[in-house]
């Protein structure tokens, strides 16, 4: 168990400092003459500087170990386009004799952490003027201040409170961390996280067992802030407090307060020294803008920090950077060189590789909080208010405090770190590797929850861990499907017929070994003739075949089966429950055709509608691939049919026609309207019957008129119109608006010649219904003679 890192005393506050980057020519002059930078400053001040600056490397020697430079060389060799930074040309310049930049760097936390809170951390006029003057010199490439300020959080006292840790919940409310916990590594196991800021209470009662350690720097300020950040990610899964998004991740911290003073770039590099590919570095800091001197900018606004972040990204370390709390439009920002460095649509855009985080409301739909910086550079967002987490008092150092109103981009960024660590943990545990920073950023921004008004919020999306885990990048969840047709591979949306599933099998008697008879290796995998005619007044047995194209076995799979009258459109208002069957073992990955146990359909529940008068619907569900929710509108129902591969339809009936061609088969069929509103449908027939067959459709006169049916025979008896249909090929029946909820009972009358259905031919007739050019249902009848051998 880790002990609390001592609250070390920071070195005495010295003179204000700037970071100065020289051009190659300027760097050469400084190497030849150590007084060159002093002369530059004197030249910038027209000989009136009045002090001798103290010049040192921006990155101290202790943060420049040999192994870091060997890693840099390897990264450059593997990616010649990386343009990795050279920190030899960066210098730290202490401005002896100038006034303090602003407040004392080691002051403790304050609630003034956004402009509205009254916190003014702007650069003094004389410092800002010197920065501008130096930047105009040809030997200077970049310059900015080295100044401490509060990390990017807010704590307004009147902030409304929400339910605890809702950011863990399913989308759209949260990131769906609870779903990720169901997968190996989803709790962050095997992932290393480093939090860069200024202070923490590491022995808080719900953090102590996490074993969080300090890499380097001084633990001296804003303890409540750092404690809250760590709690979001790493609260221990125990009987007290809350639980972190990734409680099994390994956490460490590093402070910007160094032995040489406050230095963000040096801190990032020292973190990189102690990190490896796939680790995650969280930047909980804000920065002054070198142009206007204002505070509340992301740290990459300063070029030295940008270079350090760029290097970390090149070495495979994922950097999560708070967008910060100035309310600024980052796209509009122009640096000292006149470049739009944060605007992704500009040729000036500078790519550091970091993932930048904005802040949103806790309630969905999530809108951008007014103080969150925003723009095309912001990749993702998360809750920026009402965050429940660990806390401490900055004065007394309490170790058992909690808050449910931690806020700001500081509160949002740990949520994104948690999402990133869950993804890396799952990838590491199941795929055997971790993602690169740019890969991980793409994953976090794919299929996430959009903000309320993306065009004006401009804070990206909130990651949805379920969509990530189930999607193409990881694909770890089971993906159960029941085929719509024999060649169906489970792809959505479905591209074939949706009413002819070979995997809903109806039998007149039970089968002793359904897996052997119908499953993989049976020889009947694609057989569409496994069902038998349904006979009223007797028990039947139903078997459902499932496949799994996902990345893990489907545990506790269940299938619910419904029957409905044979109809061209089988909407849920027509379904009647038969029952639910549970598979005794998991459905394995690799598309192994797995057959359910027998589902009994007792005689008492089999309606007497005559031969060929039945349709069936099967809905599969499992813990990590649940059945979809039924839609409330017909357009949504059409999407439901095509985009849910764990729902299948069987409006496919096997018919034994009267022997010897002595009679006709009268087959009931319904032609239905939508369940929500009158809608226009087209109906057609498709035949593949033997030569000499006769087909006619008998429809109610009202339906015939709605469909614009004109019968060449002009036959209408007792309100029924008789429409002759072609026995082979396609024939249009009609098109028109059908009333809401209507089901018009029709009969398909078929006569086939005596010898026509014998042998190996597949003789079928289908009636198809379309809406706006999309097939929404069909009924198929297959005519088989008595000589056809049944599957036993």
C-alpha cells in the first residue's frame, strides 16, 4: 500500500522566466558565445533592459537521459515525416530585475479558475511586450512565458447536483464504462496513466490502495483538484466512496513545479522518460497566450509544450489535453507568426497528436458549457459539471472527503482518459497490442455521442465505449444473428430478402438431436425445406439456428418466437407470442451454426388458418448483444427490419398440393397497412411454378380499388375481385394507399399439374410488398409433392 507523498516545499520563488527557442543560426551563436541571448534581450529593449538574464537549457540534464534520445532516434527512423523537435535550441531565461509575472507560483488552490470567477492570470504588460519584441528578431523562432496558474477546473457554489457518477452510464448519458467492465481489460488492467498537474492527496481513503506514486516534481498546490481528477479514473473498487472508470489501471503523477521552477515542457519530457508505448499522459494545465498574455488556453499554445507533446505522441504515448476554460474559439486564434495553429481547415494547422477535450453539460442532450474552449481542434467532450469524485480540503488535507460538483474541462478530461484506458486495456488483453495515439483518437471519435448542436458547440463527440467495443476497431462483443436467407452473413443493413429465414424450423414431431440434424456439419446448413406443413389440432416443435460473427462467445443466448397470420407485412401489432427458448451452452464465434433446444408449440395455441397461412418472427438476445427495442413509427420499423440481424422473419410455407392435380390449394394471405399512418404501398407477385399451373389472387373489392387493380376478366362476386396472375415471372398487382392498421384478408388460389411438383424442382409463388421502393415483406409458398424425401 502506497503512503502519502510528502508535501515537499517548492524552491523559493525566483524571478519571472520565459522559454526562448532560437533558430539554428541563433543557437549556433549562443553555443559560440554564452552571452548571446543576453545581447538579444538588450537589443530587443534598445539597450534599456537594465539586467543580466540567467540562461539555462529549458530541459535540464536530468530530464534528458540517453535512453530518451535513443527512442527519439528510433521514432525518427521509423517515421521520417515526423519532424521531431530538437530541444537543444530551447532555453530558459530568468529575467532578473523584472516584476513578478503574476501571483506566487506556489500559492494554494483557489476557486477562481475561469474568467467569470475573477481569476486574472494574465501576463504583466512589460513581460508581454518583451515576448513580442523578442519574437520579431530573426534569431528567435518562438518565445513564451513560464508561469504557473490554476489547472482547468471550476467550482461554482450554485452548481446543480446530479446523480452520482452518471458519467459511467450508458450513452447518451455517459461513456458506458459499466459495459466495458464486462470485458477483460475494460477496468484498465495493464494500462499506465500519468496525471500532470501540481498537487494531490495521494493517501485519500479511496485512492490509497491504488498505490499512486509521484514520479518527480513538488506536490505543492491545488491538492483538491488533483485528488478529484485521480478519483474519476482510479477510485478503488471497494466498499467506500465511488469507483473509478478504470480502477485496475496503474496511476502515477508528476508535478510542473520542478527544482528549477515551474516548467511544463520539462515535466512532459520527464513523464515521457518514464512511460512506454500505449501509456496515457493527462495534461491538467492551462497556459498564457504569448500574443495577448491571457490565461485559460490549452498548454499546446506554447511552442515548447507543443514540441514536448509532439515528441510524446511520436513515441506512442497518448496525450489527453484539456481544451481549457476560457470560452475561446480556438479556430480564430492566431499566434505570433500569424498562423492559425488550432484550425484544422487551415494550412497553418499544427498537429501534436494529442486528443483535446471540451466540457459539456451533464444532462443529455449535452450542450457545450459556456466556458469551454471550442473549435475544430477539440476532438471529444465529456461531462464538465456535477462530477462525483474524491476531494480534499486544500488547507486541512482531509482524506475522506467527496464532491459531486467537480467541473470544467479538468473534470471532462479524466473521463476521456478513462475511456481511452478502457480501450487500451481491452485491446491489450484480447488483441495482444495497444493502439497508437492517432489510432486511439480515431477510435474515441468514431460513433460517439454528438453534442446537442454540433455546428455551434464544436467540442467533438463523447466516446461511447459500447459502440467502440462492439464496432470494427475491437469487435469484441458477441454479434448473434439469425439468417434472413441462406447466404446471409449477418451484415447490416440486410441486402437480401427479409422474410425467408432458413433458421426458423417448424416440425410436426420433436427431433432427437437437432444440432446433428440441422447444425454445422449436418449437410443441411443451407436447406430451406427443413420445415414441415403446419397442421391445426396437433403439437409442433420449433428449432432456431443462430450464428455469431462477433469477437466473443454469446453466453446465455435466448430466442423468443412469435407467430402471425401469413401476410406481406408482419408488423408487431400482428405478432402472437409462442414462447422463449434458452440455449444451454454459449454460441461460439466463427459462425458455427448452433441449434436451439426444442420450443414446444402446443396444439391449443396453433390457430386453424389452413395450410400455408402462417408467418413467424424470431428475436435473439444475449447479455452483450441484447434484442433491439421495437420502434414506434413505420419508417423506424423498416430500419428495424434491415438493421437488426438478431431479428428474422419466416413467411415461408411448405404446401403439399392435392395429388394428381385434382384440386387447388387455397392459401390465406393478408395485405397489411402500416401501424402508424396511411401509407402508399406497391404489391406484386413472383412465380416459379411448373408450366400449366394456374394462379389467381382473390382480394376484397375495397382493397382492389385502393390498389388500382383492373381485372381483365372484370370478375367481382360478393365484394371479391379475382385477379389472374402469371405462374412464372414477375407481375404487378397494384399500388395505392392502405389505411392505418388494416389487414385485408385475401386468398391465393394455385393449381399445379399432376406431375408438376415431383422431382427435384423448387416450385414457389411469392407475394411481395414494397414501400418507397424498399421491400418490407413477402410471403412465399413452396409446393412439394408427396414423393419428396423428408429430412429425418
